[in-house]
């Protein structure tokens, strides 16, 4: 069996790692995480509880030469610090941002490929200049680069969560992003049966919601936006780490439980939730959708694991990425 080494930057609770391990195991590849990093202590606790190794802390303090060699780099990098980008100065433009830490590691270690994830808004930030500088920087490092906005709803998860995915590879391959595969799981497959009363909204909130909205669905997640408008769908709107505690309510009555939020992000039930409800909501809201990035990884694997049976991998991609 072939071994693929990877690193997991800004790893959070390990969504990329779960996706990579599932994709590799399905295709008889041995995945080996040789380095991970996240500055959040609670995320480190969750990561360590599930993968038995604790991520390094502040990546800005890690020398790129000390990071082990690897085949793939994964990073769900923070999107906030982009204010200085946009002057078309390439590598120099990104200094002072956390994306710079990805670029300096890529420049030194030159893995075969990388997969980066960010919010959809990155595409339009500064009228597209931010993403343009990021793409040009990656290309200047010697990578063929493609990006696309993908929706978790199109890859088996009942959550409308759009993310920009950036894929790069050293060889001039004909990589294409995975086509949408439906249907997504029903909410009934995600929702728990026995719910602690602490998750239910107050009678005042429930009455207010139901006076303003009638759902067309037997099981739905009600979403209230900042303007107070309410809508409901047979799937969840995007989980958000810093949103109002009651902005999503199952059937207009109760909040999602931690396990339900993790399921909406594609984490298997075997994944241990070791933090309190507040941290679990924050962690789920910041996580990458496992099914979405797994679909991307499965499309990328044939180009990286060159000694493998590529036909077999492609066949498994068509039917197998959402077995878990």
C-alpha cells in the first residue's frame, strides 16, 4: 500500500484530516499526517482527543524548514487579514497575512499538491484583487492552480454552505472539480431523537417564530436573518461560529445539538466531542464540510498516487465518497 504524507494547517478540529483519511482508506492508501497546527486551545483539545496528536500552536512562529516533507498541504486559512492585499506585488503583497505562512511553507517544501479552503466572499473581496494576488502568488511558486465555489449541499450534506476551494499541483494535470452529487441526506438522518430541554427555545421565541412563519416542510430548519425575516428549508443554512444562539431552530422550536451540528459538517458519530456546547457550536461553525473536501481529494488522488490503479480510484469516486 502506498503512503501519502500530508500536513494540516489552521486545522481546527480536523475536517480536512477526516476527509483525507476516509478518502485514502477507501482507496487502499495509507494516510500519514506529519504536522498539524492551530492556535485555538479548544480546537487543539478536540484534535488531540480524536487523532492522538496535539497540533502546534502559532504557525507564524514555526520555521518552515522544521516542517517534515509531505505530499499534500491542507489549509482552511483565516480570511480576516487581507487589508494589505491588492497591489499586484505577488509574494510581497501577502506578507503580514496568515496566507503568507502557507506560501512560505509551499515555497520551501514544494509538496505535490495543496487544497485550500475559505469563505465564498474571498472571491469578491476587494473587487477580486485579493484572490487574484493569492492565485498569482501560488502560480509564481510553480503550481498549476484552479479554484471553484462549492456547496456542501451538493455533496451529501443537508447544509447550504458555500466555500471557495483552491487546488494546486506541481504537474500540469487536467484536474477538474467534482460534479455535484445528489441527493443530500435528509434532516431526519441527522437529527437526534431524545433532546435535552436546554436546547429548546423559550416559549416567547417559539411563539414569535410561529406567528411570523409557516413551514411547507414536515421537518425543517428555520433561519432568521439579521432583518428578522424567517425562512425554512429541508436543510440547514450555513452554521456560523459567531451567530445568534437562536438564528437556526429545528421546526422553529429548538437549537441544533452539538452532535447534529457535527453531523451537518460531515463528521462521523465516532468523532468525540470533548468541549462544552458553546465551544462545540464555535468549532462546528468554523469547520470545513468533510464530504465536500473529501470529494475534492478523491478527484486529486489519481494525480498524486501515481503508482496506484487510477481506474479503480476514479470508479470509487463516483459511488463511494459518501459511504461514511
